[in-house]
C-alpha cells in the first residue's frame, strides 16, 4: 500500500494520524500503541539510515576515484623522476667530455703555438 506521505519519509506520522485515532484505551491498548510507536520510530530510523548509507557510498566512490587519480599521478611523477635522472647522467657525461675536449684543445694549442 502506498501512502501519500511516503516520499517525504513521514509514513509513520501519516499512519498515526489516519489509522491510530486517539481515544480512551485500556492499559493493554496503551501498551500496544507504545509498541507501535516504537515500531514506527524504528522504521523511520531505518529509512533515515538508508539515506545516510547512500550518502556514505557516494563519498566512498568519490574517494576511490581520487585515490585512483593519485596513483596515476604518482606513476607519472615516478616516470618523470626517472627521465630527469637519466638526463642528469647524460649531462654529467657531456660535461666530462666537454672538459676533456677543452683540455685536449688547450694541449693542441700549446703544441702548435708554444709559449
């Protein structure tokens, strides 16, 4: 059975208003009404819990996406660091060769034009 107030999450209030009319009740009836109130409260809590769980799941999904993106960034940064390290070693080799060539040129100049 669908209740008009079901969308608002207040089915319990609708039921109380339309089906549990206040009247003179015996102690046994009062007890069953109190138990019914507890049931309605539990149903309301369960309904609210479902909404909260959905919100938590959405946030967890967002966190998973962020984590995946961070892992991709980490891999890219590691690749860049490896490239920079390789370039540093190549620069070191070129610097060494340049120094050696400059030394060789100076030696040749001294041989050609002795001082």
